[in-house]
C-alpha cells in the first residue's frame, strides 16, 4: 500500500517490518484472549484465568490501521479513490466472506458445535458490513470477530469522504470528524444500537494511529532513542499491569493510548530482522479470521475425546496455538494471497503488481 517498495513492506527501512511485528503480536493477543475466555466458559473457572488484556490486540489493530491508512494517503501522486477502494476490498472481503459463509454453513449442518444461528438476514447484514444487534443484543455479525471489520470499513469510507471530496491528504479533517462522532455519541447517547456503534469512543483509536504517523514523520526515521524506548516500554508495562482486568467504559483510554505508545516507540525500537515475526504479521489477518474455528473445534470436539483431561492447560493452549497458526498459514497462502492478487489484477484500471507482500501492509483489525 505504498509506491514501489513501500507496497512490498520495505518503506523507510524497518518501518513496515515493525508494523508487521506488532500486527502479529496483536493477532496472537486476541487469540490468547479467546482461548482463555472460551476455555473458562466451557470447562469452568478452574481451567484458566481470563486474559482480558489480550482483547486489546483489537485496539492495537485499530491504531495500526490509522497509521497505515495515513501513510498510504500521504504517498506522492494523485489519490485515486477507485484504486484505494479496490485494494481495501481485495484486502478485507475475500477472506472475511469465506469465513462468514463457513460459519453460516457450520451453523446449519452442526448447530451443536457453534452458538451462531444460520439466519439469512444476519448473513446479508454480515456481508454488507452492517452492524446490527443479534438475538442476545450483541453487535456481532455471524463471524464474531467481524465486528472489528465493520469499524474498519466505516473508517475506509470516511477516508474516501474526507480525501476524495475535500482533498485532505493529511487526514486532519478525519481526526476532527472522528472526534465529532464520539462527542455526539457522548452527548446524545443514541438509543439505536447501530447509531451507538458508529459513535463509540473506540473510533478515536484510528485517530491515534493517524497522529502517530504524523509524529513519526516529524521525528524522522532515525534509530531508537531513550524517549522512544521509554514510550514503548511504558505501553507494554501498562498492558501488563492490566492482565485479567476489564477496562469497561474506559477501553479507549486504558487500551487505546498504550497501543499508540507501543506503535510509536516500536517504530524505532523494533528495528531488527526477524523472519518468524514478519511471517506472523503476514498471517495476522488470516489468523484473526480463522482462530475461533480452531479454538471452538478443539474445545468442543477434541478435548472431550482425549483420554486424559487432567493434562496441564498449557499443553492444550500450545496445541491450539500450533493448530491455529497452521490453519492461518494455509488460509493466507491458498486463499488470502491468491484472492488479493486476482482482484487487484482483474479490476485495477492500471497495471498493478499484487504479490503476496502487497497485502502485508494493508489496514487491518
């Protein structure tokens, strides 16, 4: 999502690798949160404590998305709304649609394995990225983690509005618009769940990412300094102190701000080559989309059939992690990359190189 090398993940030296590492960690954190919460829900509180702060991986994703989108929009040359939208579709839609259809079919054929209900209106809303309360009142599409993609798509549409119509390539206007939406939600307290969804304070985390991009440009792409290190470590420590703590209504403050700190500091601190961490970043979207299938299948199908359920939970966690990463690798290689390549090459109005690396710097949740 940049010109030339920037699109392949090497813009400004180690800038994108640092982002890749953090995206990988964010996906892993969300995975561990779901492992712990679903394990406790199935086997009781003695199974393991709930790693609440792992859910903050979503907040880090949002901050990174704001950063990457600001970087893309700031590229030299004209802003092409059609190309921008095409690449967002190629990045987000194929994998999400496949996973959504997968959970829909699973709910029809094996309803005892999942709590999802195979309802056609819910499927249509999910595919259209329309947030709507389910039967229990949760603002979740058929694929549970898809609620974050509803925010991502909304963010992309706001970018098209601000940049396409008003030419605001620095996205300062978008920061103001996000703040206005949150302020409206805080003052009016919308009754309708969809209106409340689009005015939630979590939107500010995209603005945090945009601000981190501008701060990074002003500070320059130099080596790590004491300040960057302190900011990075401060964000990590703040998260560590919140282990097993639910932030409640203060999520944006308690999780969004440390995420911005980690990203800002990490851009200078995480300037080392690591193929394994880069690979985890490459697989992060596939990992995010598929991990609940693996966790649910392991807990509800595999564990009850194991001869010895007295194994330490760390062994089950390790097995689920290995399985989930394996599935993510396959999904990334055989679904995500080919679909991205096909869509960009098929529908782009100009010659485009859509190799596997091109999707590694796309915005995500």
